[in-house]
C-alpha cells in the first residue's frame, strides 16, 4: 500500500469515511512528504480540529512503519503535514533494485480489459508527423495501463477502401508506367504488370513511392472527367471486379511494406489490425436495425439521420441519399466486433481532436443500438504537431514531414555528437538510432497531450536539459558509478542523511504514484516531468555525496544511485523509449 493510501486509511479510521478530503504532496518539500486538508472539511475551528487529529494520528498503528509519527505537524489554517520515516525511504530505494522493471507497477486496473486503438495509418500515403504523435501517445498510454494491472489489447484500423485509395490506384495506373506513357486501362495493366515501375526501379522506399503516386492521382482527379473514372474504380472495387482488386492489392502491398519499416523503428505493437474491407458492409445492417427500432429516421431523399437530442449532440447522417455508407456506419460495425471479440471493459480511440464530435456521435449511437454504453468508450485526443519554423503541412500537396525523415535527422545529429567517443561503427549505428528515436519520442511525450507543439530538433537531441539523451546520460552515469564501486554488499547505514540524500529518497518514493496518475489521467507527460526532476536531484546528490569513495555511507549511496538508474530505465520503457548502456 502506498504511503498516501496508508495516511488516508489512518485518517478515515479517526474521522470516518463520509468526509471528502485530499492527501497530496506539499509544493514545498520543507512542509513534509504529504499534507491533508481534512480538518478544513469538518465543522468547527480547522486549526483546533487539526491539532486534535494530529495527536490521534501519532498513535496510529497503520502509520507506524511508514510515517515518522513525531513529525505529524499542523500548519497554516489547519493543514496536517506528514514526514516519511528515513529508514522506510531507504528500504523503498532498496526495493527498486530488487523489483527491477516491476517497481512502480500497481493494481488499480487489475481485472480490467482495455482496448486501445492507435495510429491506424492510411495506406495511401507514407506516415507523417500526425501519425507519429498518435503512435507515441497511444503506445505510452497503453504501457501505463498495463503498469496498472490492466490487460491491454492494442489494435488499429486499416482504412483500405474508398475514394482516397482509388486515387492512389489511379496515380499508379496512370503515372507509373516505365516508358512514361500514360494509360488508364486496368485490364492492360493486369496483363502487362512488368511494364509498371516498382519502388526498387526508382530507388525509393515503398511507402514514399506510394505517397508520390497518391499526390499525382489526387491532383489529376480534380478534373471532372478523371474524377468520374476514379469513382468508377470505387464502384468496380465494390463489385469485386478481379482486375480492380488485383490493382488494389498491388499498391497496398507497397504501402504496408513501407509502413512496417517505420513502425519497426518506433517499436510499434498491435495485437490486431482490422481491415475495413472485411467489415464495412456490416455497418448497413446496424443502420437497418436502427430504422426498425425507430432510433433513426429516413429522410424524404432516402438518407438516414440519427436522433441524438437526448445526448445533447447534433444529428448526423449514417446513410447517404444514394445508399452509400459513411465512416460512422462502418465504425458501428467495427465497435460491435471489438466488443464481441475482446469483451473489453473500456475501449479507447487515440485520434486527433478534429474527430471529437464524430466519436461522441458514434458512441451515442452505439448506446442506442445496444452495442455498449457511452461510458464504455473514450476518445484520447492530442494536440497538433508541426516542425519549428515550418508552415502548415498537407499530404495532398506533398508538403509533409515524414516520420522517417525526422528520425533520420535526429539519428544523424546524435551520431555527430558521439562520433569521437570510442564506439565501433556498429555500436555508433545502434546507439545513435536508439538515442535518436528516443529523443523524438521524449520531446513529444513531455508536452501535455492536448498542447499543440512545434518540434525543435536541436532541443530534442541535446545532452543537457529536459531531453531523452540527457535522461539516458544520467542513467549511464549511475551504471558507471555502480561498476566503479563494485560493492553490492556494502552496509546500508541510516544515520546522518544529507539534505540531498533526503530529497532524492523522497522523490524516489513517489514513482509508483506518478505512474498511477499518468495512467489514470492519460498523461505520459507526468512521467517525463518526474524523470527530469529525478535526474536533476541525482546530479545534485552526485556532486555533493561521494559514492564509490563514500566510506561508511557507501552502501546507502549506492542504493540511491542504483535506484535512480533503475527508475530512469523503467520510466523510459513505459514511455516506449529504449536506453543505451554506453554514451
């Protein structure tokens, strides 16, 4: 049980469970490790009540092993401050090393099943910055859920049909012929596929090859006659024309190949990918059910409209007047499939904020149809991401920054910094890749999830300040100190703790709370802030307290040193960042 929980339990043992109060960390460390406002939430003079409560709490058997009972003090208008026992703090630091990666994990979500849909890249283009923030956020949140004892299913949706995919197919068909001659004949392509370029022919990554052709196809389809031909591709595809499907599979295979390369660098994980073409027809069946239940109404032109007034939402069309489905239509089918497949307690969608209304409408319709309650479904939005000094980007015009471009830039700059540090060529490649990818991830996650951000390469790769490389540098320093000391059995002496030792021990003890808060609040940035502060405190501790040559205090300082290293490694792992052991 965490110290805050023990303090709450002890307070409730004295005042009962009907009073709403908080137990939190004071902003000023000199005011203790925890403080409560319980006396100010009761009837009577808060200061006098606090004095009486403090005396009773000093006798608490619940707090005896954790809280320094003589140091339960009243402050201000009626706050009660608590100090943790120094021997407990040291034993907690020892627990870090013993539990390794398991330290910091909890059970707030034990027995729960969560599904997290994240990233879901469109297969008509290479993955860009929007996908990057989605992926990094989704993976970190899922990791934090797991740290809370939740069983997590990570999945994605492959939106592999529709007009956007048809534009890609058109771009390939018309503009990728090896002899440069344009053709619009799908049957000719099917019989002469060797006459069309491949990514290898152009020396391009397969996803960039696809991206270029999509831009060409999208631009060409602005012409009305071409647009009609592109729409015919959609019709032919839905009619399951064999040659059209062959073209479709051909271009998408290039896209999937390229995306897999990017996702591997990011350490992406999905337990399942839902392919839209496998379930999109089922959405209309759900609409038919809604019409029969009089949840939806059919308009004079044949379109089908929702009735979401009781949810306080605007209505939306679920079937167009020409009988075609919309995204919400197939999302209903997919959400039903997810509920049946996973039996999940909660389903999460990591999607940009522009989809907020659409998702609220979809959640409401799911409740109307009996697929699930609105409370079962949650949107995890995130702010927009751009590159510092660059304007608005658009995939339609080709003005985008691709994930791999950004990762390569970070990797190259890191490589320049570490080039003279005695690495072999293979080591330099590995270290610069890990630090480069980690620096990008950390720069994204340290920003509040809903805050728009302009990515700054220089600050992200810095070995100083609030950055991934800086945290990894501190981790490597702790490992170097441990190797130099080479004494895991040194006696841990408690007396005469220095101020910097006390400060960092108190911070170490907060890690589990931070991980829990980050998971419950969907806020990976809390872990980033904690790790940066821990690293700052460690450097202060390191500069003022000899470790390897610490004499009789060597054991406890090594315990602190090793705990810091383990927490940095564990914390970064929760963020999806892999540490390097040498810098």
